[in-house]
């Protein structure tokens, strides 16, 4: 009898297809629950593909070639992206990225723009917002530099839906990074990544203890690790995600079995 360890490892292309498929299924699960047509999901996937390519600094002509669409279609995608999906990027994601960059140490506006490669006006707006929110301060000097007010800022804003969408994007980005490192990374990447899911039963009265576990034990430990890395140029930038939710939360939402096969 063959066990899991006897299964042959698929080639890079097949493995890539299977990993991508696994990452797409949660999106399909939500789309099915809300009754979203497959056509709409396909259009959003194309938009996300375009968004990611542009975020890497690729020119519109090259993005059109990668997506195998006409320059006119690429221009239309660019317009749709700006009008429909960049509100999260402009209002929340860019300020978060600027603040994360400053955790390593104070930087001038010019250095920040050089590192992020975003629109300079958008970065200026993000810096202004961070200063106004008290998350970043401008240190005077021959070359003024921006610095975080406190490095352990948690960037939590449960009340704002844009902030929650940005948090979801960050979480799923962490999942993608971990998946790539675990399946396709070398020994060094695998050693710097970790992924585990624990399934358990919890009493209603004990649910609050999960949040307490994070706030009182895990978060202080993460802050201490970050503090110890200050000034160490060899320190690694990593993302740590911890999440939990009810098993089968989506199973009864959307189309239900009708007895047909």
C-alpha cells in the first residue's frame, strides 16, 4: 500500500498550477456564497493580475503583453483600476507601507520615494497623513528625515472598512509569500517560513482567551524580537499572521445540494 511519502513530486509547472488552484479556491468559495457570476470573478482576476504587474513597476506595454491583451484593453484596465480598486491603496495601504519602511530607521522623503517607487504625490500625501495621525514625525536637520513615533504600532483599525480590506490584502499576501517559500523556495527561504493550522474545539466562554493569548503573550514576544533586531543590517523582514475562525462558516451560505449528481 502506498502512503503519502510514496507519492512522486510533480514537476515545477504542475506544482505551480496546484498551488495557484489551492489559493484560488477560497475566492471561489466566497463568490459561490454570494452568487457572483463566474464572468465577474474572471474580470476581477484579470484586474488583480494587472494591478500586481503595475505595482511591480512594469510599463503598460509590457503588462499588455503579459496579459495577452491589446494596448487599448490595458489602458481600460488601468482606468478601471484607478476608479474602482485603488481607494484602499491610496488611503490605507501606502501609508502602512511607508510606516513599515520606517521601522528599520529614519529616512528622508527622497529615500522613501526611491525605495517605494510609487507616485511621488501619493507618497507625500501618505507622509502628511502619517504625521497628522501621530504615527510618524519629521526630525529636523540638514536633511529632514521621517521616523516612526513608536515601532510597535499595530496598525489596527477595526472601524474602517478600507483598513479591514487592506488588512485582508496583507494577510493573503503573507499566505502567498509563505506558500511560495514552502513549495518553491530554497533551504534558506524554507527555514525563514512557517505554516501550520490547528483545528480545535473551543467553548463559547473561552473565545475571548484567543484574543487574550495574542495580546498578552504573542504580541509582546513579537515586539521584543523586533526590538532586538534594531541596528542589525542582517536582520530579516518577515510577516507573521495569526488567524482563527469557525469551521464551515461558508458551508451553508449560497447554493445548497439539491440531491442531483
